[in-house]
C-alpha cells in the first residue's frame, strides 16, 4: 500500500485517540517519518526495499517489530513517560542479528519469549544451524524443520552468512533434501561459512555437490564425512576462502590441487584422516597461509613452501621433507611419528629463526641430536621405547622443557641464563643405579624440576633401592632440589 510521510501525521492526530495496534507491513512511498501516539501499544513496520529513518514517540508501547530495509535506517524511540526504555530492543536489526550470532540455536530461540519483535529478529538471523541430534532420532521432524526454515528464508529473500548441518545418517531422502537447498544457500543467500558434518555410524560418505565450489562469497569451509567430487572440477571460485577443514573426507590429488591453487587468501588448512590423497603441495603463492595441520593421512608425500606459515602440525607417519625451505615466521612446530634424522635438528636451528614452540613426539630415525635456538621457549621431547636419546640443547631463552621416555643416555643444556621449568616423565623397564639421577640433575639444575618415575620390572627382579651414598658422594654435592616427585612401580605380568 502506498503511503507518504504525512500519512504518519494523520495516524498521530487526535482522530485516532484509541489506536492501540498499528501494523504497516511492506508499505511504500516514504523514506522517513515521525510517529507520535500515546495510545499505541503494538507496532509492526516491515519494509524490505530500502532503509527508513524513523522517530517514534510512543511512551506506552509494549512490543514492536521493525524490519526497515536490508540496511536498517536510524530508528529513534523517545523514552516513555516514566523514563523506562528497553535500549537493546531499540538497536538496529543488523546489530541485534550480530548479537544473536554469538548464541547457540537454542539460546537464540529463547529470546523469542521476550516480545514479538525478538521473535522476528531470532527467526531471521543470518546464521542458522540444523543438528539431527536435537530431534532425538526423529528424522522426519529434522528434515521438516530444515526444509520449512530454509523455505522461509528463501521466500523473504534473507541472507544466510553461516550455515551448518549436522546429521547422523546418509540416506536418499536426506541427500535429496540437501541437494535441493545447498545450491540455493551457497549461490543465492551469500553464505560465508559453510559447515556440513556427516557423523553416520556406517562408513558412508556424503557426496558434496560441486556447486559448493562456485560459492564466491565463501570464507570458511568445514566438512566431515564428505566425498569431494572425484571427477576433475570445471571451476573453483573460492576467491575469498580463508579456512579449509576436511575431516574423514575423501579427496583426490587433482581435486585438492584445484581447490588449493584457487585459494590465494587461504590462511588455515586442516586435513584430518583424509583418504585418496597421495601428494600435498602448497607453494609460495599462498602468501597468507598461517596454519597447516596434517593428521593421520598415510602414504602421502608433502611439499610445503609457505614462508608466511606460523603454525605447522604433522601427526602421521611421514618422512621429514623440508631440507632447504626457509620459514621466517614459523612460531609453533608439532611433529608426531615423523621420521627424522640428526640433520633435521640442524635444519630446525637454521631455518626457523622465530620458532618459539617445538614438540617432537614419538618421532624416530635418530638417537642423538643437537639443537641451537635463541627463539625457542617451549620444548617437548617424547621418545619411543627403543630410543635412549643423547641430546645437546642450547636454548638460552627456554621457559619450559618436557621430556617423556626412557632414561636418556645424555641430556645437556648449555647457555641457559633464565629461570625455567622442566617436567620429566621417565618410563623404564630396566633397573639402574642412581647415578643417572645425578647426571640428569646436573643438566637441569638451573630449572624448577618436576620428576615422574614409572618403572616396570619382571616379577623375578627386585626394584633397585636408591643409592644414597652415590647421590651424595663424598658429601661435597649440595642437596638435590626437586619441586614435585612422583614414583610408580609395577610388575610386568607375562
């Protein structure tokens, strides 16, 4: 219905003294108005076409719905006669949507109890999620809510910035429903964060529609239990993608290469238990890459040349591969079950000038190493059962050192000037004299020591008693200071 600004003067005049409920939905012909009424209690003004500037003096109003344009104009509510005012509800809709984006779906839904206006705000917020577990196994209700909600967003031409679906099964009905809505969400609703989690107990992948790769506005992509198109992709339009997380997914080398080569703004890459990959290549063209994580991806070769990398995590059985690449900004390196050599630690010393945290857990291929770094503050070493490590560590700015494994053959710290903490977890199955403790203490004497000793021994062997005389020697050694001491002895049952 067409209106003008003077229409509101008429609504404010004395001819409508008893007006309590005013609804003006999708009227047009005005860009600003002033409304003054002491009788109005319920107000609803919806207009999707343009932003509107409004000044509303309605001291007895109890609830309202304002949806004035995709970019709401300035809405000014004059306070009630008693001075009370719900300032949060008066905020522009875009800000209220932003506030609700920090709440879960359930928490956001509870705000609908506040008033009719909040019911409209929460039901049109730009981040929506559907989790099948909320429906306690009722698949039909889960599908009905998903379909009805997305149909409402589609009919009102609303934006969806964040879209999440979590399902516990993959069958033909769910596949058809998702194939219906995913293209509309990623192409027409401006989605920026797309998350799809397939937690099916049966090992069945969900075939991700290739249209997802045409989402130009997409910034974050999280997939679990999905199969990315095994056929060569025609086009990938991830011009703004910053985060790529694939868990328990199937993806071929060709598809990954096509995706990663199109993501020039990529910052975070997580590949966790992915199948189909044999080669992973990331080159210097990815000038914004900060975090790369590879977990339990087997039989794969890796080539990473990303000077901007800050965090690098590898949790799988691969051979250390960077012999010449330089990582000037790398701060955290986590290696688990990676094949190393003594020269690998020389590489760490030379090519990671800003490295602050180094964790080497259950890695193999070396028995001794030397590490020199003025930047490392946190160092963690966990050896295998077959390893008895000999290490020389020159890290003058160390803050914390952790070691777990068998009694080291030799462990020495040099040029350590600052106060620091050492946490030692010794797991051994052979008896030894107490001399190892003195050697270990000499290396760590400048630190605050926490010692955990776990000794396993066969039933026919007696636990070696502490050799007090050997510890104190001729009495010239000062008493040993250990902040925390935990001892655990157990018999091995064959």
